[in-house]
């Protein structure tokens, strides 16, 4: 769960909300613009206080390197990638617009700390990424990514549809932010929960009411050759990729793991039944399909890898959202 005192970039739905979250982060840090600039310098970053003042008074997204330097200077280096993920999500669906300062808005700093408006310092070009502490995702420790991704490349990569001759490519989803819903119960979404027997201490994928789910958000990442990673993004616990459990009492269930490089790749095969479109989700390493334990329709039923039968519980809807 997120601490009440923390600013969550995932709450922002547009650039205006994102900048408001940045202002809240600055206010919570208790640091002046000058102090943030000095802290950034000690971190090996460039964060001109005039630039930061301009950014927090306007309504367009900051540059990724400037955002990373700002978050680290505020003392939240372990959450840099969460802020970058949230920024890229908004950038991917928001057309570029000229920056404007909200009427009557201020940056919140005392007058003596406000930099002169005529002062213009260069934007940071290539801020060095400082060391980042490990984080946990539902009880598991993971090292955060240390590479800042250029937004344009992120948009192109996340929106890319594999271009090959694989017959399954046609009709496959393009990837991006989605919800995955059992076709029989489209008001339920796959999200994190616990196995009903209490046999496992960590999160597994279960079906719960979509309307009640705020986190984690689901991102469908194209991995080439018509394969996908299913990512979960949590504002506090970071990114985890669904992985089919190969051993133990929850064998076959799906756990979000931070090691996405070794997570399960899935193939989404278009299927239709009763004029309703959907997808059969198959782990790339096996000939099996994803379904629900005991073919169940109740809330909390676990997703599981099982033999492909064509049953209704093995058909899923993938909706943008």
C-alpha cells in the first residue's frame, strides 16, 4: 500500500495533473529551489533552479532527465522509474501542446528564493543516472532500472506491432495500457490477489471487479514474433511481469516477478465465440493455455496454466485502458 504522505504520479491522468504531483513532491521535500539545485549537483545531475521553476509553473511534461534529477533531489531516488513510467504513459497519449502557465499560479517558493525570470540556464542534456536502491514487489527485492528511456523511443517501442510473417500476428493486440478480462465475466479483470487456499505468501493473478481496481495497472509489452510480456505497474512496488509458476503448491498460477527479462512470454491468439471477440492466451514455452482454476466465475478465482480445451474460461478480452 502507498504511504499517505507520498505523491503518486500514477494518479495523474494528464500533464496538468502530473505537474501538480511534482509540485506536491517539492512541497513535501521542504526544499527550496536553490537547495534542490545543490542536491542535484551532489547527485551528479544538472537541475537549474530557473528551469525547475518554469516547469512547475507550466502545464507541459518535463524532459525525462530533468524529471529524474528532480525526483532524486527530492530524496526519492528509489521511485525514479515510477515517475518516468507515469510520464511516458501520459506522453504516449497526449499530443504536444505549447506550454502555458496557469492563471494566477505560482511555483510555491518564497519570493527571496524565486530565480529571476530573465535568467535562462541550459536544459540538462545527458544527466548521469545515480545509483538506485533496490525495491520490493509483494515481498520480493529487485534492482531498479538505471537507464532513462527517451520518450519518443518509448512511444514507438510500446506501440509497435510485430512485423513478420507469423500468421498469428493478424488480429493481435498492438500493446500498451490494457485490462485483461475473462470473456464470460467482462466486469472482472485479472489483477493481483492471493490464492484462496492461502498456500502462497506472495501475489498471484486472480479475477476481481474492474471497478474496484486502481493498482496495479496492466501493460502489454510486445516482445517480437507475436509474443508479449504482461506487466503490472504499481506506484509503490514497481513493475512486475507475470510468470507461470513451475513448482510448488501454486504450480501453474501466475506471479508478478521483477525480473522481466526471464518472465513468461505469452502468445495471444484471436478467437471468437457467440459473436464475441477475444483471445486465447498461451505461454510461449508450452502448448497450454491460461484459464481459471476449476473453471470458476467467482471473484478471487486464480488464473492458471492448464491444457487447452477451448472452454469459455480460456477466452479473454483485452481492452485499452
